[in-house]
């Protein structure tokens, strides 16, 4: 008999709290829609753009913009920061929206049982990598 996956809610909350604290260090100085900052990390360039900002939440898009790879799309994700709870959660990535806490497996879209946890863990790993490798903000060039 296959054991059903049970999400570890306390672990997920710890992960989202850590993501919130680390992501705040990389946000644009102004918390207003349309504000963005571009970082150079090793050989890659990433842009963090505020999509919407309200009193209690901020939605940001994190997008790799270089180096360009022609045969697949560059990584991008939307992350919502909840200021009152001090957590950050991935909302969408690579045309996947609204992750369930648990998926039965196999399923039509081939999501992993713990897809939501995995994508938030990816954000944690990416943030740790950027901060450990000296994410350097690039100057804004006026055209």
C-alpha cells in the first residue's frame, strides 16, 4: 500500500519565513509597483520587479534575464510577501499557477507530490546562492 504524502506545515512555514527575510534584502528600495532592481550573480543577471504593493502584501517577479538561452525559457517566478505574517510564498513559475499543498501521484500534469514545497525550497536555495555569491546591484541606465 502506497503511503499518502502529508505536507509538513511547520517546515513549510519556516521555509517561507526564511524566504521572506532573505528576499527583503534583494527588493528594490522603493516598495511601489513597477520598481525593479537588477543583480549580477556570477555569470547570470536577475531582475526583481515589484508587480503590486499593498499595505499587507507585495507581489514581486524574479526573472533571469541573462545569459540568453535559445532552446528554453529563462527561469521566472512570482512571489507574494505577506508583511503581517512575515512569509514569502511562490505563487507561480514557468506557467504553473496556484500550487496545491499536495498532489496525488501520478497526475495529469506530472506534478510531484510535494511540488509546492519543492518550488519554495528552490526559491530558498536561489536566495541563499545570490546572497552567498555577492549579488551586486547593477546601475540603472537611463535611455
